[in-house]
C-alpha cells in the first residue's frame, strides 16, 4: 500500500475521521455520503477514499477531514462467496470453533489439537462422500449391472471391465475433488506481506494478534497435512475393498504405509507447538511437504496395485468396507466432540457474563460443522443413488441404497432440525410476553407524549425492540441443536451392526417403519432445500440490504478469524485489513494529524484489533467511535479468550477513553459495550468506562414530521452517519483530540 497518492491533500495538524464500514456495505461514496471521491491509498479490493478537492462538503462535522476505508471486496467476489458459503461452510464453522476456546490458557493446546483433528475428519468425510458416489455407486454397483448402464453411454464404455479397472479409472473423480479444494486452499485473495507493518509495541492481549502474525506458514502446513490425509483416505478405501478378498505382501505394505500417513497426520496436528512455529521455511514445512508428496506417490502405487492385482473381486452388494469406514468416522467425530465439550466445560471458568454459549462455542460450532458436513455428504450420495435407481426400474437387479450410517445420520439431522424449530417456536411463545413487556417499557420511556393516532406505529416499534431482544435467546437454542446433532452422529454406530432405522424404531418404540423411512426421505429433501437456500442466500446477501444485514454479518464473523484449524476454509480478510489500517493510521499520525476512528458493525471489530496493535505514540492521537458494534453482544460470549472485559478496557485505556459507542434498542446485532444507559435504569458502573455508551432513540419519532407524510423509519442495525447524534459524537471526540494536542504542545 502506498503511503499516499500524489493528490492526497496535506492535513497536518487536522483531525481525520477514518470511517470503516461493516456488513459488506456498498461503495465509499455511501460510507462518506459524498458523491465525488478519489482514492488516496490502497487498491480496488481495499482502499482509502476522500472527497475530491474543490467540491463542496469536503469536511465533516467539527471540520474534520473525512476518509473512508472500503474493505468489502477483500473476502472475494460474489460468485466465489456464494460457492464458499455453500460448500465451504462446514470448514468455515470448524475454523471459527477453534477461536471460541475458553480464556483459560491451560486448555489452549488441548482445544487446538482436538479442533484440528476434527477438522481433518471433515476433510476425510469430504473425500469419502466422493468415494461413495464415484467408486461405490458408479464404479462398483452401477458399472457391474447391465440394466444400470443401459442407455448411459457415459458409463457403458467401462461395462464388462474388471472391478479393479473400474475403481482405478473412477478414482480420478476423488483425486480431482481433492485437487479442487487443494487449489482453493492455496488461493490467496491478496499477498498480505506488502500490507503487514512492524509495530513498535503491541498489547499482550490475544485479540491484538489477529492480522499481526503471518498465518501463511501455518496454513501451508495444515494444507499439506490435509492433502496427505485426503489422499490417504482414498488409498485406504481402495485398499480395504481389495483386502476383503485378497491379501499379499504388497497389500500389507501399502496398508501399513497408508496407516503410517494417517498416524503422522494426527501426530502433527496434535503437536501444537511444532506446527505453530512462526516463520517461513521452518524444518516442519519441508517435512509436511514431503509427507504430502509421499502420499501422492502412494496413491499412484495403490491405483496401479488395484489394476494389476490378479485375485478375484467379491460380487454384489456395496463397496467392501465403505459403509463401516463411514460409520467409524461418524463415531470418531462424536467421541472427539464429546472430549472437546468435557475439556471446555472443565476449563470454562466464570465471568461477569456467563451466557449459555460462553466458552461452549467450540464444541457447539464444531458439532454444527460436523452435522452439516455429514448432511451435505449424505445428500450427495442420496441424490446420485436416486439418479442411478431410475425410480425403481433397476431395484430388482441393483442395490443403490446408501450405507446405513448415512441413513441414521440423515434421520438424526432431520430430528435435530425439526426439534430445534419446535424449541425455537416454544421459546418464542414463552418469552414473547416478557420481551414485549420490556419493549413496551422502553417505548413508553422514549415516547411519553405520543398521541393516540400513533398507536399503530408504537406497536411496530415495540415489535422491533422485542425482535431485537430475541438475539439473546439464540444461545440456548444453538446449544440444544448442537446436542441433538451430536446425538444424531452417535446413532451412526448402529449402522456398524447393520441395524435399519425403520426396523429398530418400530421394534422398540412402535413407530411404523414406513413413517421412519418417509422421515429419512423428507430429511434428504430438507437438506437439499437448505443447500438451495444457502445458494440463494449467498446470491442475494450482497444484492439486497435485508439479506446483507443478517447473512452478511454471519459471513463476516466467520471470515474475520485466520485459518488456524481448517486450511480449506475461506480466507481471512483481517489478515490484510488490520495491518493496512495500522499502517494508514500510523502514517496519518506521523503527519501530525489526530485520527478519529469510526467503525460500524464489523468495522468496529477491525478497529478494536487495530487499536491493540498501535504503539502508544500513535494511540495518544487516536479517538474511537463505534456504532452498531457486536463486540459485547456477539463476540464477547462467542470468543471469551479474545474479546473479554480486559480487552475492552485496554482498548479504552489505549485511546485515553476517547471512545464513544452509539447503539439502539431495535438493533438485533449491535449493542452497548459497558452500560446500556436506558431511561430510568439504575446502573452502578463508575469510572471512564461509564461514559462510553450513548443510546440512540430509534425511531426519532412516531408521528410524521411537518415536512413529511410518514413517520421516521426504524433504523435498527443501519448506520447512523446521517443522524445528528453521530455528528455530535464526532465533534465531541474531535474536540478531545484537539484539546489533547494543545496540552502536549
């Protein structure tokens, strides 16, 4: 990033208001509410913009110089976002889970190791789902049945060939699938080295590390380990199928080599201190690359052995060993999640805010990630199975039913989703009166003199406040869903002993088997609907404001954290945004300016991490304005080791408590940082932190003003730059910066 463009005006001695948008806002012109802008630093993905010289409105409230940082294109383009949101969502949730560990440092390495091993199981599940389609359903079952190949020229060319040749040829499909995620994991949106800048002194708090350390070496090591584990999974599937009917010294040697690769992968992932070594070209880098290369070569040997092995293959049924492998993987995931839950509960600790998800986010989100991965895999296998079955035309000659583990997994997923929806409905009904009562009290205090004609508008405002307060109810609901999803994974062990869901449930609880089979089929279509919904949500999330406000906030939350668990998760935008902001702020201060940082929504999170990285000589000339900030409401309960009271207080101390936070009761995402300051509330908070939060009345009125025909809108999570309260806050902080400069002069 260049220090400044040639056209950037000199503003020495001035106050620069640097605005950072959130939730994928539109262009910089909307952030600054100015039509004529020029870029003064950065590039088209992440850049700094100012009003053009010579045009009116070049300065903001209090005479500040206005500047905007636009980072919404850093995560990637819309099409890539859409595909990532659907297909990389389990990997992203798995990666986020690692950052949700408890604040107790004693549990750090154990949680990291468990999360990384679970991340590897998701990669293995991804490979096994492709193996189930390409090798089990197509190569093994369909290509061995003339009635299945009839009319399918894309399959008949291998008809009549040996099973070994069919399996070897179709192995190109999982190899290509591994190559795709390998390529996606290697793709970096930007080269972040140019934006990373050394800092003179930084906070010791963990949040300050986001974007400061070079994550590329760790991601590269994890990527090599996962690629090796993926190929070893493919190799193991082929070798287990071949070993069911044949054993030889070569077979034993290949099995031992495959097992050694998987054991080495597990050893590396659990050796946290080794794989987390800082710096590039560390000896562990060469070892992981060598492991990946050796495994690729091993895959070639396995495929050649499968082709050339002269022993006969078993006939009929499913691919030998595939169903048992899937069931054992599900069981392993369940056991690992249970161990992770025990560890975090034991190290959970207390805190001023002990919500249902506090420190439990790691096992909860990891369970959700595993459940979604299993659901996606099962849906893929089921849909291909239906395609090959031709609506029962080949049922008498071809068994296309997926493995029993998938049946149990889909049944468990269906029950988990339906139960969660039922619980959500119950919670909504049970808490509605309490939420409406609290909302009514807030609205009555805000609009005590509302005329009778505004009764309908008052009800709409009450509904908005009540809906916003439902955010706190999502924590126990998420825990309930995770527990049900884990139970669904655990039932997959029943597939190992060849127990059918319909038969067993009819025998033990009396539910008709046909009803259970109907629920499994319905669950499959439910998964398809969820995938379609994610695709549509990804498309519309960045085209319409309502989708952007809710879907975008979840996406930005997930991609804020570096890839430290799963290397195939979407790239982390903070790895560029935070260092770039740090460098720009340092430059502005070194030019003699005061800098007023204004961050909306996730922009406030970026600024929080940035402030903790700035040296004291810079923070002495910095003020902070946050609005719609999720720091306390979302990040504090979800990431207790990184966003806690200590971090928030240190941010305030670093800027000399030149910090104001604007929030609304109608906002379902943002909230107060230290104190609500609602009318009539009695709060005991004292000290400088008590002056940070300023509550904004929303809407501004419930009756149309004389100049309009409709009442003021309910803004909820929308930015507030156009409101007078924002201008007042800017002037207040700008005056504090100027006063501080006069004292130092």
